[in-house]
């Protein structure tokens, strides 16, 4: 039997009909199964979790049958309570399905600690620039000590106590400079 005769035969058309019916049946079965398993019409509105503690957020999310995961702690923000939610994904007001994970970013309990650099022998201007660049606040209370170099850094103080290079202080701490007075 040649290929052209086979294409004109009843068995070929019978096989094509079986294949088409199988495809249509498979489409309807998959569509029905996906509608059942994916909760197609379900909508749960994500609550606003900003500025609440992780325990309160967990309670709210469990009531709605949602999961959560803490992905990070951001830079400390003094406008938010300690260990409260700063960001969430998906955002408040969006619609999700049950068991969806809500990703939370928390506010740390304090600013991160920064290592104090060795500024001894630097000028006042250099020291102020470097301290501000790494996140410290330079205080206006300069202490002058007897030294040959005028406005040369001879030490650092935080809340009246001497701090040494490689000590750690929280970001935004106020550091006062101990400077040389320029007298012999």
C-alpha cells in the first residue's frame, strides 16, 4: 500500500478522529483538574503589616491562612519601632491565595556597629569627612591638647570617654575630636 492510498483510507481517518477526541478530552480533564487544585477564584487580601511586631504579623497572617518568611533586616530606621515590619512583599491590599508566603523585612533593634578608623595625625577636616562618610556624627565639642600640630587629630571621644581605633560604635553616634592646639 502506498502512502497516498493510506492517507485516503478509513483507518487513517479513524486514527485522526481518535487523536482529536483524545486531545479535546485531555484539555477538558486538565482544565477541570487545574481549577480544583489551584483555587482559581480564591482571593485573600494581604493586610498592612507595617510598624507592627513580628508576633502580631504572625497572628494576623495565620488568621488569614497565609505564611510568612523574614528575609532580611534593613538598615535601622528610628521612625519604626524596634523589630517591626518595614517592608512586605506582596504589598498590603494585593490579593493572594491561601498558603502564600508573605516576605517581611524587619527593623533591627539598633543601628549597626561601625569600626572606628585610625585618624591619629590627620587634619580636622580629613577626620570629619571620613567619620561622616562612614556614618558617624562629628560633635561640636572639640578638646584641644598641647601639641605642635594645629587642628591635627590626637584622639577621639564618645560621651566623654576615649575611644580607640578598631573599637565599634553604632552608626550615627556622636564622636568628638581631640585636636592639637598648635603650641610648642
